[in-house]
C-alpha cells in the first residue's frame, strides 16, 4: 500500500513540475508575441498624456521600436527577456529634431523609455506598464 501511495504521489509531482515548465514557456512565448503591437501612450510617470497627436510606441520584428513621442518620431532597438519580464531599450535611440512649442511631454516620454528596465501586462494583455529599476510605472500603454 505504501509503495502504491508513494508511486502515485511521485507521478502527481512529475505532472505538476511538467505543467509548470510548460506554463512558463507558454507565458514567455505569449509575452514575446503580445509585445509586437502598436501601443498608445496613456500616461507618463502617472500623469495622463494630453497632446494634439496620438502618441504611441510600436514594437516590431528584429527588436525594433518606433514611436510618435510628441511632435517627433523616436526609433530604437530593445532587448526583451520574457522569463524575467525585463525590457531594456538601446541607449542609441534616434529622434527627429523638429522644433515644437511644447517639448515637455516628449522629453518626459523619451526619459521614461530610457529608464525602462521591466514590463508588466494588465487587463488580459490590453495594457502594458513599463517600469523603472525601482518598479515604478514610468509609462502606461494601451492597445
């Protein structure tokens, strides 16, 4: 009886471990696919974004990110590590240099992109939070 009980528990443990590994791989694959979208910038450092243009970040193939960050366009590359929810943008991002009457929001967005070290999805993947090293939300994005 003890052997049967022990074998049964061992089998359940094996199934449980296999299920966790599969779920982890699945979640990482989903994150990689989910991030490849056009995301509207909703807030920067907790303040709602209100501009004439719709601001967005669009993550594409080849780990490239393109976005409307104010009156200028911003392009960079990124490194995504889904297993640990890490997201880091290249320090060599490029921004068009059009003069705009109010550069405050744009400058804050670019600073927030540079400060990003991690991400978190919310609302079943309809929202993504970009987080700094302290875990503070620096950008809230919706798709």
